[in-house]
C-alpha cells in the first residue's frame, strides 16, 4: 500500500475526529449544572430532550477518558469525563448493582431495563476513568460490578425478565461479545484473573459462527444450533462485524491463528452478505434464508454499522495484507463519509433510508451518542498511523 495513500487517510480520520466530532460533543453535551451529559442533540447541537440515557453517559465517559490517556492529556477532556463519572456514581447505580437505562436531567430514575447493557457501559466508564483520573479504587468498583454482571449475563430472570413455558432457549451474540470487550477494558494488561471467563466468552461467541454457510447468526441455542423461526434467522451484519474485531483483538493477544481466521471471516462474510449492491451501504438486518426480515427498519443504513465495518476491514487488511480487505475498507469509507458526515454543523447523522438519504436529522438520541463515531475514527487513525510507520521503515 502506497505510504502517501495511508497518510492521506490517516490525516482525514485524525482531522474528522479532532476538528468535527469531539468539538461537537465538547460544546453541546456537558451539563455543568446537574452533571452528566445531554445526549439528545439536534443537528446543530440544540438540546431537544433533557432525558439522560445511562448507557450513552457511560460510553461518553469512556471516550473522553480514553482520549485523555491515549491522544492528549487535555484537562478539559478529563473534566468532561469526571462530569459524567460523578453523575453515574451518584444517580445511575442502585444498591443491588442494577443500573438505570434512563434518568431525568437531575438524576431521578425513569426506566430500568431487564437487560445487562446499561451495567456494562457503567463498568466501561468506571474502568477507563479510574485510569485517566488515577483513582484505583474506581477500578475495584468496576471489577465488583463486573462480577455481578457475569452472574446475571446468561440468565436474565436474575434481572427481572420472566421466562415463559413456550420460549425457546436462546443465546444472543450481544452477550458474549460485549463481555469479551468489557473484560479487556477492565483487565487491561492483567488478563490472567479472567482466563476462565475469556475462554467461555470465546467459546460462546464461536457458536454463532456457521462456516458451512458463511453466516454469523444473532441468536442460536445454547449449544449453537439454529433456531427455526424468523427471529432465529435474523442477521445483524454490523453486530457480527463488531464481534469479529473484538474476537480478533483476543486472537492477537493469544497469538491464535485459527481464531484469527475465524474473526477475519466473520467480518468478510457479514460484509459480503450485508452490502446493498443496488444502493450501497450495509443493511441493518437480513434474513439468513432470504425471507423479508421482520424488523420494519431492516433496510435502513445506520451509522454504527458502518463505523464498525471501517475498523473491521482495516484491521483485516493490517493482518492479511489482502487487497480485497483494503478495497472493502475504501468502499465503506467512501459511502460513510459521503452519506453520514455533516459538513455544516459537524458530527454525523445516524439514520439513512435504503437510498442513503437522511431520515433523522439529530446527532444524538436514545441510542446514538458520543461513542461509535469517535471510537471508530480513533481506532482507524491509530492503525493507519501504524501502517504508515511500517511503510516508512520498509522504504528506508
């Protein structure tokens, strides 16, 4: 790969992150009166709803803490991270370890999901902020909460979800993949204490990968068998790609070539299935056997799916050197920057119709916040820089 090409892309990602994305959230999101962040922001940053969604609060704490440590020790970034971390600890978590899904601007509870994902992003926030702020006791808090989440993870009756007699026993891809990522965030370099949990997550994640049909299923039985229903046939290409690069990070950690190949294929297969050859972009949902997917929004193009594909393909290329992986990265990059990016007010739109037209003008909502875009841009920028430096070394 031409080093000038790598430099051009590296500069583009760095510039987009530092001159568009981070300034948008820095300017409009912090709530200096009550703490935390406003995450429902219109196209121009106007606050259209003061509800604070906790998993987005946690994600934003992670972003500003991580960037403080990895990009620049900017005091403003640390203060913004502290604003969110203090709000989370004061208002988000209950005595039993459950974490609210949403609260008012002043921190009064609105809604508690019967899932574990708000807890997961609470843990991510605490772990990364503990390192950025040099408060090791917060990391210990994160570890204690992780132990609770691990206990609840595969039996949601423990978080209040009923289990009915007609239900088919199923495992969601979301659980082992997010736990794998969460363990990496909490453990850092000290992974020895979590070897059993890591191995179990990897085994569970691989149950969703069916190499005979080159398919990554969102739901399977606890044994990895297919579920004969529309829900069981549902594919989420973006989720599978994200799970692929999570798995790839662990494959590189363990120097496991077979696991690395599985991770590479998860990204490739999901992209090949998910790409809309007529209008471009990656579908939100698909049916594995070609039926109409039951989610009404199946044909939409979402920001986070494309963010995950950008890094997934670039990571594949960095490991394989295959032109097809680079071409896939360029293909997604071209579509993403043309369709989601907002050159007028900064940040990215989140939702497009099949044709690639913006359907929702807001930059932040109950499910879109300061996370997927900055994380993807940072990961790609960092990897492009590594590739560029390798080219410079080779050319000397």
